[in-house]
C-alpha cells in the first residue's frame, strides 16, 4: 500500500535521515514515525484516513465555499479566463456537486468513481463517503496555465433549511472537513446582497475548525452598492462572521467584483483593484508556501495522533478485566471531559490539541474498550523525537530549496493581466507617475515649490537643512518619513537643497500624503535634470520650462 516511499530512497544515507527533497522527507517521516502510531490506536477510524503519496505530491489546492449565487464558479472562470468542462453559471443554485478543476493535457471530465481509484490524484480516501457523494463529484481537466501551479475545488451552493441538508445523501460538513485538512487555502465567498449565514453554512464553517490560518473571506459583487452601503455591508458581514468564527483575530476580508464585466459603481474602483491585487498575491504565494503548509499539517496531525493515543490507552486502562464492562464503558464516555482534564495535567498537553469531546463521545459508543491497545511509549517517543529533531531538519531544507530554486508563482489567466503594462496595479500612480513622460513631472508644479523655496532665503542658490526642516514639518509626517524624503531629495549629499532638490522633496511629501509608499532608491525619472549624468536631460527640462 505504501510502496511509494520505498521508491524514493536514493537520497538517504545509512541512518535514513537524508532526503533529496522536502516532499520525500515528509513521506518518509510519516511512514516510519507517525503511521505506526495512527494504525495502533485506530486514528483513521476516529479522525482522518491515512495519507498517501498523492497527498504529499499534489499541487496546492484552493477550496471555494459559499451560499448559492455568490459567484464561486464565476470566480474560477475569472481566474482562468476561460470556461472549464462541467461549468454551469446562473442566479439559481446551479453547481450541485463538487468539481475539482485541475490541469490536464486533454480537456475533459473524470467522474467521481473513476477519480477515487486514480493513485495520481489526492482523492482516493473520498471513497469512504459512498456513491451518493461520488455521483456528485467530478474532476474537470483542461490545459490552462493557472492550473499548472494550483488546483481549484468548486463546491455546491449552500442553501438554508433542513430539507436541503437531508436531501444531499452524504455528510456535507464531513466532506468539507476532509477537503479543509488537505487544501492550502479556503475562500469563503459572500454576496453584498446575501450576508445571512444559514444553518448549513454555519455548520460548514465550523467544519474548518483548526484550519483558521487557511481561511480568507471574499465579499463579492461589492460594486453593486455605493460607498455608504458598502461600509454598512462590511460591518454586517464582520458581525455575522464573529458569531461563527470564534477567534480573537479579525479574519481577512477582500472586497471586489470578481468577474470580467464593467463595474456598476466606479467610485470604489481603486479600492477594488488594491483588494484584488492583495488576493492575487495571496493565491500566487501558495506554490512557494506549499511545502511549509504540508509540514505544518503533518505537525498538527502528529499532535492529534499523540493525544488520541493517550485517550484510547487511558480508556483501556480503566476497563475492568471481567465483569461490568458495559456499565464502565458508559461511565467513561460520560466522564470524557474529566478524562481530558486528567490527561492535560498528566502529559502537559494544551486543551486545544484535544478532539471535539461531543463527537468523540458519539464515536466511542461503537467500540469495545477492552480491545483497545495499551499505551506503547516507544511509539509516542518516536513521534516526539520526530517533532523535536527531524522536523527542524526539514525546515532547513525548505529554506535551502527556496534559495536554490524558488517555486514559480501562479501565472496566466487573470494573474497575467494584472502585472505589467499600463493596466498593472499602481502604474502611473504615486512614485511611478511620470515614468513614461518626456518631461520631468515635478516641473509641472515647480513654480509653486519655487515660491516657497525663495521665501526660505536661499544662500548661493541653496537652503540649509534647518530652513528645509521647518517647511517640511508642516506636512505633519513623522520624522522617520521626513528623514527618508530628505535622503532621497539630497541628490548631491551636501546637506543642503537647491531649488530642484527642494521641489523633489515637496513632490515626495505629496506622494506620501496621498497614501503611496516611498521607494528606497530614487527612480531615474524623478532625479532632477541638473543632477543627471545625461547632459541632454537639461535641454529637455529647459524646453518644458519654456
């Protein structure tokens, strides 16, 4: 079953501690250290199926979850910039199943039952959810540049009401929990006109407990409301999320309109562009952080497996050898919260590492405690050693791999059009303004800056730092920012400013006050003409002045 690890032992030394790649190291540690503990204490029956080769080797995955008609499928279409097989879009609930959108040389659809027997896909363990689920699960394959770096999972639109939850025919929340443990990013989509969180949606979000670091929230169709309404919608959304996502941190919410159609309200265009760029950067970083995410998930799994071993062995120890087993079993299940507390003190375990007590009580009803294994410290110590020493070695390998060969960022589709050219984010704005202009952009406002300059009583065509400081302080910017502006503007490093350098300083102050960042090195197009090495620059500047 786990022959995949044996096939990749070429880079390992005699002690079995050297690996050619981080992925190979994770696979080997899981097989040798963690899997024996999981199998001994029935971890796979209670929590999560065993990991396979595809779980370690698969591309980063993005899971989209939301109520119907919030734009999940349209969001995928927007990222890929082309239709994908099996896609259906409409205002009614259209996506009635899970669609794994993945890269493939040939465009087509693979049905669920065929998908779960493919050893090259990370979906084999979904077989446990039965035909009702597999009949509503497909893999949509297509040759798309975006899908060369990531895979995207589309989910059914979540509805409200008891009927829809029952009629699915499979445990929807458990399927989401399975995906949540394996994906790199979970995106919850909301519509500006659909902020209510139904019972099923609330249950779906709770299924991602323990995966809070993966969750991002997108408020889609934000262009359909004006600025005042958007402020109220955002507040209402945060209030609704606060009741479901029980974390002290505020979840990151991205505002925008993620489809290739004109904005209905353009007053927030700049905000939407900045938000979409932030979201794109987050998604683009997934391949770079994939190995770290898998390492993090393995650590979380190992901690849970250890706690599970302590629970199972404690229940075994408390069982009588002959009579009264059923009565004792019922008593132990009732006392499970108390047992958690005992184990916390005895083994110095954080309360957050324990599984949900109610769910654990329900599952324990079906097992004979007397057949549980006793605590085998050798297995636990092996996992402890893995966490203490082996993981640190893999962390170093991750940094080394990134240095030698950084993973390619997600490119193509919507990611391509947002980077270069005049429609790239920030092009022609802030510090980049005037980059493609023939004249020195500051010359357009220089007459105003010159009036201030000559009021500061320059000597030999220059003002001192003391006089410049008085004027620059009027901007109310912090001294750290003004100090950086001074360094950028004092081109000849003489501790004084001439009229062009002063105009440059005033321009940089204006850029900062408008909310843009300052550069570490002054761009060539902002260097004053008299301080440029190219003699033709002066002529060009003088012509613009005339």
